[in-house]
């Protein structure tokens, strides 16, 4: 078996973002429509199928797996799945992205199962605004979840904020204060044009450069060459050595040249690029070949040769990919 995965442009693929569910207990305005139809359960990969694919990718050079959703913690059996994946020989890091709603009860079991880092979504520190952005979220519950995660012993915790003009852009400094005063990282994300969410995204677009300039009004920033294995560019803050500020900028600072990742949806589609619909159906192959992985591996190698060189997101807000973010995988 070939032990590495490489695309047609010579980029090594060593990072898999794996969705374990398309379901979520929030309905965030940038992620999905308010009235969502979720996948029938028979179309969703079973836990043993998710593990089999994780083992296949790790056996062929993937060193980092991020479990995503929807909200991964609403999937029954998630802790045992984490424990099995974390134990795979060759995997350097199992991490997870969560909305934080379940972390009061789940943070410690996840840490004990081998999840090393958590990304937690936090788009506002105002309870009413938070509820409006998430459509039903309880800010106090999420803040308590962040505190539980901080006490659970993860190697790092990072907050993720999708910045939107007219919704939360005026909270950038408050969110930085919240993170650095607790020794947490925080990344600010330009909204991605995935799915029709019932509004123009262009009206709310907020560039990473604008966010950085805003932060620099209060903090002394210096660039960092640190990498977390994903697309974020980091800066450090003078006087706050434990925290990093990240910027994920699919519009203003395209990060495709160094792309090292693919995404697996919970229905088994291997997405080759966030900004394109190119994919292959691994669920069909899993179920057709229950005893051998070679047909899956051959299909993955062939698909990677068609991985696009880059996405073509525009800040105009025009939807270029019809699938919602919850169906994409966090």
C-alpha cells in the first residue's frame, strides 16, 4: 500500500476533517437555514464505518483528524469513537470543533478519550445577540462549557468567531479580551458563501485585515510563523504569551497554495475542496467492499488527482456552493 496521499499539484494531504453528523442543536445564520431538513439515518455513516475510514486515512499518511458536524457531540457514541480513533498508530492529533452546548458534561470524557484540542464557536458575548445569531443558543450554557473545557486538560482551546458586519463586528475587541484573559486562542473567520441562508452575505462581509486593524487599536501585535495544521494565520499579543489570534481568510488571503486537507461528510462524500462540489462517494464503496480497503484507496488516490488548485470565493456574497456548512463538515 502507498503510505502517502498527494494531489495533482504535489500537495501532501495529511489532514482529514471528518463530519460525524449533519445535525445540530443550533441554527447559526451563517451555517444553515432556519428550517432545515437533515439526512435520513440510513444515509449517515455508521460509527464503525467512520472508524474504518479514519483508520484507512491514517494508514496512508494522515496525521491529524478533526471531528466536526453539525455538532459532533449530539452524535450518540461519539466518546467511544474518539477513543478508538485517538488510539490509531500514526495519528499525531485528534481534535474537534464544537458549538460548546454539550461541553459541561462532555469536556472531561473527550479529554480522557484522547481529543487533544478543541475549537469552540463563540460569535457574541451578548446573550440576546448570541441567541439571534445561533437562532436558539444559550450563551450562559456555552460559556460554562468553555470553562469546563479549560478545566479538562486539553492541550489547547481555540474560540472561533465568524465576523459579520451588522451582527457582531463591533464585538471583536470584547471577544479578544475574553480569550486572552483566560489564556485561550481565538480565530476570526471570514464568512464563507455556502448555501442559501435567506440573506445577502455580501452585506455582512468583514475582512480579516479590518479585524486585525481593529485589534491593533488596543493590543500590540506581531506576526507568528506558528501553524496549527489548518488555514489560520496567527499573530501574538504583547503581554499575553499564552494566547494566539488567528485569521482564516478564504476571501482576502487565499490559503489554497498550502492546502493539506480533505473533508468527509457524514454521508460518506469525500469533498476535495471546500469551495467546489468535486467529491467521490466512499459510502457506496465501504458497503460494496466490506472486507477490503484497496478499492477505496484506489478511488481516493484517483480523486486527489482532480483536487482543484484553489477555490474561487468572492466577497460579493453570491452563493457559489449550494450545500450548507453543516452538510460540509464544520
